[in-house]
C-alpha cells in the first residue's frame, strides 16, 4: 500500500535525527541506512524473519491516541544498552551470548528507547499536520515464533505502518531496527482515522415543534403584477492580460539578478539551475512536503496592489544571514541544527530580502508592461507539512504564478528559491484548462455559460438526454527514463514478466506518448549522481502523477545525495549496477506489481 509523501518526509527526517541523537547518547557514530516503509497487517509483520527480540511500547497522545512499538533484536538491544553504560566489549559480547535481558541491561536499553520516543515526538510536532506525542513505557523481550498473529498480544491484529532500517555501530554486526505505528493514526490503511464530527442535533418531536399560526394567503391583484422585461446585456469590457512569455522573461531575469546580487553581497558564487515558471495554487504548492522554510512578503503597488512571497529554506536563510553578519561557521551550524533564526539572523536575512526586492523592481521596471513596485514586508516561518490550505499563513489560498530554481554554490549544499505572486497582481490570464499529466485524462476547456441562458437539456424530454460517455480505461505502464540505451534495455528486460507495458524515454524526450497510459511509476537511470541528473529528476517527477513512485538508480550514492534525491521527489534509491532481482524487488515494493 502506498505511503503518503508527508509520512515519508516525516520518517526520513526521524531517521536523520535518530542517527545523530543515538550517536551522541552512545558517544560513537551510528549509521542508519536502507530505510524501508510500508503498510502491513499483523500476520505480515510476524511473517518477517527475526529471532528473539525486544518490544518497547510508545504510548501516543495528542490529536490521536494509541500505541506504537519499537522492535529490536535482543542481541542488538544488549549491545546498545551496554555501549551506553560503557561496558567493555568482551563483557558486551558475553552478555550477548547469555541472551539475558533484565536488570541493568534492560534499563540501559530503555534509555535508548527513550531517545527514540523523544525524536519521534520532536519531529512529529515540528513536521506532522496533527500533534502527536510519543512516550516510552514498557520494555519486554519476546520470541516471535511463539506468538499467535490472531491474538491481542503483544499488540492487536490490524493494519500498521512499518518502518525499518539497518544499524551500523562500530564493528558490531546488527539486525534491523523496526518501528510500527497503527496505520489509521497516520491516515493510511483501508480505514484511516478521521477527526470526530460534532454530534448532530436530535430531531424535534411533534410536541416540541412550534405551532405555526395560519395566515390567509394574499391574492395578487392586477396592480401588483409586473411584466418581466428582458434584461439588456451590456458588452463586457475586454480585459487585457499580460502574456505568459513576457511574464516568464521578467520573472526569470529577476530571479537570476537576485542570485547574482545576493552572491556579490555575501562574497559567494551563486548559480541558478532548473529555472522554471508555472501556475500554482496553494494546495498544489504544498502537495509535496519540503523542509522548514521562510516566506518574505513582497508588498506590491503600482497598477495593482497585493502581496507576493519570496520563499527559501530556513537553513539557507540562516546561512545567508549568518554569512552577512560574519558569524563563525560553527555558530551557523548550531543555528541550522536548532532551526532557530534568532533576532540578529532575522534582521540580517531581512537585508537579503531587501536586496531581492530591489532586483525584482529593477527588472520589472525594464521588462514588464505594467507598473510593478515591491517593498519587503514581514517574514513568516513555516513547516510545509503542517500548513493547511485554509489558513492565511504563510500566504493565503489563491491562484499564483511561480518562478523557482535550485541554488548551486560550491561552498554549501543549498535548496530552492522561489517567488510567488497572485496572477491578478501580475495581470495574467486565468490558468489554461489542464491537459493532463502522465496517466491522467485530458480535459477540454468548457465554455462559460451566460447566466440568462437556459440549459439546452431543459427544452428536451428527459428520456432524450444522453449521459456523458465514460472515459476509456488506459492500459497500465512503467516508464524508464535514461540516456544509456544498454541500461534501459536491461531494466526493461528485467521487468518483461510484469503485466504493465514498459515505456522507454531519454531525458530530453517529450513524454506525450506516456499520456496514453496509466503510469504506475517510473525509473530514472543516472549515469552520474550530479546536478544535471538532479535536474532531470525534477523534470521526471513533475511529469509523474503526484502519488506515483519515482525510483532513482545511479552509482556511488553519498548520504547527502540520498537526502537531496528524496527532497526532489524520489521515493526509493537503487545502486547501480543492479541485478534483475534488485530491480524487480523495487518494482514489487513501490509499485505493488508482481514481476513473477
């Protein structure tokens, strides 16, 4: 079952913080890799091969209540607890052989489980749309093969979100660390949790209903009757819109100049990549989760009045502001980790926003056919996964035109810059009718009906009205994108046993052919994991229906590359060269399609 993008983002962030927090607690380096997420029932959970294990309960409170569970191998729990209390390595190994889990060993591991619960609470409060707190309670060992999947112990049957990762700690060979959360609490599974509805008022009884006093009906007189005269329609004044190519040129030139001026002010070489423009609603903007960000209001005056928004990731705002006031690198890193901008950094980033507003004004003065002046307004800090469309912050629900690009800097790994402005302020025409993306039906624009016109069907007998034809069901397909024909053919041959069709494209191709299919997901095969490949990833991600997975294959992945790929929309990573079995496993895990 597919896992939502918000849940994926939250649990990927948890994994990053767990590695840091547990490593700091143990005083050593802890690597958590090979992250897997899925929705499983209890029978499927206990079909996973595991030896004697430890089950730690985390009680959930807040907007939802329930129990989550940490499952770790007993030997791994002994290692983690022994490392925490600084037992000698030979003593830890002796305890592992004895396989006893009580007393000091259980208490020590309980502290590790406390840290895990604390990280879960911190990330959920920071990123999840609803408030959920996790508190570790019991810690017990159990033998999985002795448990009945249909019994209520150690947890009742049902659907659970299952997340697991491999642990590396010093020289120890360890098993996977697992956490399970009731799926419905995360809006997953066949019966996601819903907010409780307010009780409906009870219907009034006949005795409770007020008795209406009958009054004689007034009969209309001839003098009261008026003859309806046909309304005279005045011709609507034609609205002159700015065409999109003109807006694109001004917006792209503005963002490019902003990057140049900010780089010059800070002494950095900043370049923009994947510079794009598009119509976007607030709901569409927040449909894919992102990192904590800051929106600087750009107050617009001139031929129109309104507010645009310059948005950058918080970590980049901290870096820009810290560099401007010459904070030491270590202090900038501390602010980045804590996620706190602080008064001094906020003022410094405000100056950066002033530079940006100046760059926008200059280009619009020279290139835009309407008067368009900007002045920096307030700053709004927000977490994308917690924003609700109906809330007025960080910007109201409206139709916007967006220019965005990824920032490239040799000094640091930076994120995306974007400027949003209401289309009414830019004098742009309403968004054209959608033509559909991969696997989505094309929709023709419907002409507007005049208010005085009667529906054509109303003049015909009901039996003559024809129902709209149902759209034809499209055949399913898996898309493979890459520039190495040999690799594409190998991936395709690995999937020939799968039921869907296999479509192959190069990165520079037009993907219109894929619109004839219902796309289940896509592979992007990278020759190198570099900025050009990430730009291709953004393009492919934008073409795939939002809920369909993108699997990115490439060589020599680093941890920062993986994090960046997930941020740009990858659902899973595959190390190349890959075997047929590895390719098929990715398809079966992410696309839920059998390759057997």
